[in-house]
């Protein structure tokens, strides 16, 4: 019951060929187990969120009724990436659990769409968005430690409200980067082993051992994405997260939700153009 399956090459060398397919069910069960445990924790054990006061009534009055969160380009990227990700997962793993169809062409096309969308996102985030807003900073770590202390019943100062992205979102983003880039980089090389429109088929590009390790890494990252996608969908449909999910559709969230969850000093939003200049200037 190892996690890697091996075979003997024509040269008599023992080489890895892919992951053990029972890991599909391990990843799926892990995701489902997480959501069950989290739902029970939220329902019976979680305490009401407490934050240090941050926004005065005057600051709140300056804000627009709808807070811009995601641009149209960011939303289109998200949904294109999500669609390609689901196609990749279904075409990769359904044949392994008994659903037979000609999956290879659909798989590499979806992989191409995912790769192009990721390249676009890297350029868009680097030059047109606040690139560092999705990366953990010192304030995230300090406030996470305060929340942990208060969870344990220890005396601690109240944490600040979140920036645009809470620490949990940032850590999830990091996990997606690791698994996603592993899938993409190995997948690009693996495309040379099938017939595509991009380059001639060349199954001898690497040695059997290198190909095997590449397939194993691709598979491990793929089953990791199963768990990550289950967790992501779970949080997207939780009632308290629906305003965030809706903002990925319409691009904005309500001023009330913004003030409840986010610190205006850490996620700065421009004052509403309808607010008189004297009020916006703090006079």
C-alpha cells in the first residue's frame, strides 16, 4: 500500500510510474473531514469575533455604499481558472475510478487554458494590482497569535480586523501556488508525450526515471488540489462568507460587511465621490 507505483524499465531499472490511485479517495475524504470538523467547531465551539476598534463614524461616513473588491479582469481570471481546474480534475481522476472516456485531449486543452490564465494573473497582479496584499505580513502573524492566545483563554490584546485578505486566505493562496505550479510545470513537459498542436510528440525527452518522478509529482499535486478545491468550495458557500463570494461575481461588497470584517487602515478604500470635500478632508 505504498503511495507510489513502480515498474521495471526496458533497461531493467526500477522506476516510479505514478501515484497509487487510492490517494484520490484519501484526498477527497480529507477534504470532507475538514469541512465536517470545521462546521461542528463553528456551530458549537467558536466564540464571537472580537476586534480592536478601528473606524470612527466619520471614516465610515466617507466610504461608498459598495466597496470595490475585485476588478472585472480579476473576476474573469478567477472563473476561467476555476472552470479549467474542474475540467482538469474530472478528466484526470474520473477514468481512474472507473468512468471511461477519451480524456487526454480535454485534459491538455484545459491545462493550456489554466497555464495561460495563470501567466495573465501573474502579469496583472504584478503591474495592475496591489501585489503584496495577498502575502502574509507581520501584522497578520501578530494578530493570529493574539487570536490563538484568546482561543486558549489567555490574556491578550484584541486583534485588529483583517486587511483585504485575512491570513487564512493568504496561506491558502500559498498552498494553491505550490500545488498549481507543480501541476503546470510538470504538465507542460508531459504534453510532449501526447499529440498536441504545440510541438511534435517526443516521449524520449527525459529518462524513464525523470519521467516517472515527474508523473509522481504531477499526481501528488493533483490529489492535493482535490482537497484544496473541496475546502475552497466549502468556505465559498458558508453563510458568513457569502458576501465575499458574491464580490467575486459582482466585484463589490457592502460597506457594512467591510466595516465589520476589515480594518480601513489596512485595506484603504477611497472616499465616496458623493461625500462633501470638507467631510472627506476630516474638517
